[in-house]
C-alpha cells in the first residue's frame, strides 16, 4: 500500500510539474524579457549604439542584433515557425530607433510563435541546428538563456557610455 501511495504521489507531482510549464508560462517570461530588453535599449544613448569597447567585441548594436538573430533561429527551430528576419547583425545598423524596432520584432516573433504552439508538442525532441538533441521546450529555454546572457553583457556597454543600466527585473 505504501508503494502505491508513493507511486501515486510521484505521478501527481510529475503531472503538476509538467502542467506548470506551458506555452502560457513561457510567453509570460518572454514578455518580461522583451520589456526588460527594451529598458536596456532605451537606456543606451543614440551615440552608444556604435560603442565597441575593444576591437574583439561587438558594438552595442551588434550585441542586441546578435541576440535577435538567435531568437529567430532557436524559436523557428523549436516551433517550426518561419523566421521573419535573419542576418540582422550583419546589417551593421547602429540607428537607435531602427535597432530597437528590429530587436522588439524578434521578441514579438518568439512570443507569437510560442503562444500559438501546442503545449502537447513542447516535449517532442528535435535536433537543434542539426546537432543538439533536445525537446522543443529545452530549445526555447536555451534561447531564453542566450538572450539573457547577451543582454547582461550590454550592462558594461551602458556603464561605458555613462548610462545607468535598468534595475533587475525578475518578475
């Protein structure tokens, strides 16, 4: 009897964990990330978009456009949605309004693709970029991690430009 109760409890807990991760939950996180990234984009002065701290580093624009290219690539692979842009970083665009629009469009692409993607398919496995075996949800989460990493790097750019980075936005 104890083993049956343990098994039933485990099944309930696992079901609960799976129910917590849904397209709706992912979308909320991506909406928060979009708003947070916009705060970074707004904080950088126009002339800071071309800031390149060292010759080996990307410009501020390059960082956020790289982040956007990755959003299109990862999310398109995870959801089978056709990307609406590519090679943004190669444009070398440093216009604040233009770059901001491109970055926010990448987040909108992710939010819309995830929002309409069926929860039942998030656990399906894919070969991300033809080599990494993972679930569709893991691919989306890897993308989220990637955009967080590159947005975090831009904190240094803001400081070098004399701007104040936005406060942490966990919720």
